[in-house]
């Protein structure tokens, strides 16, 4: 193929991959786009070529997949459209570079068939894993999410979303290898057999119940106040917001558990004692556990937190903060440049590790605030000794984009990985109760003021992923890399 056509294919395949991931949910598309990407990389022979094509794929992928960043910067950050577009482009390019760098490693795998069959999926997952923690991490758009509705998701309780990504990428590399005229028949047949085994076993694993009920199901109520982001912290709208929370909750005090969204109360904890006291009393009078998001102030530090009232007790403070949203990197240099760097919530401190779980009656709750739900290992650590997962968010920052819907479906994967019900309360949707198999038991529409009721069962026991977390997938990467090195040496000795 001509070099320019290959460059175009890289960008185009990356852009189409976004359509494979929910909410678009065309799972077969990611297998095809990754197969095209693997095939293109197979034609490259220098580090520069590999890096260029991987970077272009990343530009297409993240340029379409995280375009919602523009809305945050423009509409709510106060940056004019040209500057917002420039900042969004810089963000996309940075993520694309981080994504692309590991693909240079393919250069070191010279045996063509195994380079494609094994090297590509290894480097793909290594790229996702690195992106999940470097510079505080951006574990968004893992290709494993595209398989939420296919048999491959059966492997999620064992190896998590990264293992599903590995199997997806291996399926793609098998297809690309079949398309290579130079490829020998034996590797083609062997790889096809392995793919068939993983897919069929994934289907069987979907019927396995990794966890079991720890008690009777409970009644859950969820508040979705739909407060405009422009009014969220306006002093004159503080009381109307509290009135909305209180009036919506009046319909829910018959439930065992009521959940309000992230930073639902538009003031800090120390200044909200009167209102909190009233809500605590209402919840106690009805034997209800109330959990709400609030900015918790302690010794001149501010934390994005969840607190328990009524029959719930404890506090959890967010550990994974959003850059430029909750804290400002290089703060002394950036504050004052534009309104975006002066957001009122960008003073948040990091919550301590190893926090005690919020307790409700005899149950423990794993808490995840907004962005935290997209960190698989973090949620596995929090959920291991808990009965439920509660995640709260305010996705109003992203308007009517695909960002909030992507966020919601990532929460579904956490339910599958952990074998726990996920109770999700958001400011403007999607609020939902998600079953341990990822099914949606109840959910709200977006952009409406409402409340939601449903049932959730406390669960006990550990999925393999809760025990191993990402170490199983990383072990697979190590073993496959060792096999590639062995095959390379065997090829050199011929």
C-alpha cells in the first residue's frame, strides 16, 4: 500500500474505534479497526514509522472519543472557542503520544508472524495500562469496554477490562495475520483455535456466579436534582438547591438507602451543619441510610467527599482527582490566565489511602466519586471487603456529549469485575442501579429533575479480579513477551 494511504487508514481506524465503545456499542467494529491498525503496523520497519502510525491512530481515537473536553473548557471554563479548541487539541495530542510510545517496542519483534500475532496485543494492552497511571492516569476508552455485550466480557471477573482488551486485540491480530499472504498456515490455524476457545469459554463464564448474596435485598432511592452548572455554586441559588434535595427526598424516606450525587450540597461541611442535622434526623426517624456528596473542610483543607447520615456513618474522601477540575497542576503559573484555571473546586486535596468504608446498618459500602469509577484496580481494592459500590458524579461539566454516557458504561464494567451492585447517583444523569452481571435494573433519563427507586442485594465473596486485580493481565504480558523472545532467538538460530 502507498504510505499516504496507510497514514489515512491509521487515523480513520482510530476515529471509528470510538463507535465500538458504548454508548454507540458496535463491538465488532473495534475488532476490525484494531485488525486494520495491526496490519498497517506490520508494514512499518522503523521506530519513526511505528510511532507515526500509532500517534495518528491515537489522534483519531481520542479526537473523537474525548471531544467532550471541549465543552468543559469552553462552556464552563470560560475559554473562547478558538482557545478551547487549541487546549482540547493539545490534550488529545498528549494522550495520543502516551498511547503511541509503547508501539515502538514492536520494532524489536522481528519474526513477522509472531510480531503481529503476539506482539501487537501485548503492546496494545501495555499502552492502555501505562495510560491508566502515568501523570495521575487517564484510564478512559479502554477497548475492552467495547465488549460489554459480547462473550468476551465473561473474562472481566477474572482479569478485568484490561484482560478483555488483551483478548480483543488478540482477536484482531489473528484477523490481520490471516490477511497476510506471507503468513504460514500453522500460525493462522493455531491463533484461530485459541480465539475460538477464548470466545466460547467467555460465553460459559458469563453463567458463573462469582459472588453470593450477603443478606436480603434492600430498597434504594436515588436523587437526581439536575442543577445547572452555572448555578451550582451561586450563593443566591444555595437555598433553592437545598429545597430541591429535600423535596425530592420526601418521596424516598421509605427506602433503606437514599443516595444524593457528588457535591450535592452547595456549601462546605462546616457551613452546612443546620441542614445536615435536619436530614440526619429525617433519615434516622425512618430508619434510612442517607449518603450524600459534599465538600468536606478540615484544617484549611478541602476534600471531595461522601458522608453518611441517619442509619449510615462514616466519610470517604476522593483519592483520584481530575487535573484542572479539582486541582491545578503548575498552579502558580496557570491561575489567573483564564477562568478555567480558577474553578471553585480546583482547591481539592487528595483523600488518604486505606480509608474506612462507610457503614450502613450491617453493610459496608465501597465509595467512588466521579472519575474514580474508571480506575479498575482502585475499585477492586475498595470493593474487596464491601457489600455494595456507590458511585456519585456531576457530569453536567460535559453537557450533552458522549462523555457522561461513556462514564456510565464504565461503571457497568466495575459491577461485572467485582460481582457487586453499583448504585450510581448523578446530578443530571444517568443515575442507575446496576446488577453484578452489568445489567441495568433501573435508570433515569438525562437532564431532568427526578428521583429513582429500585432494589439492590448486598453481595459477599470475591471474584478472581478482586484478588488478582491487574496482576493476572500483566503476568500474561510478561509470559507472551518471554515467548516472543524465545521465538526470535529460535528464528535467529535458523
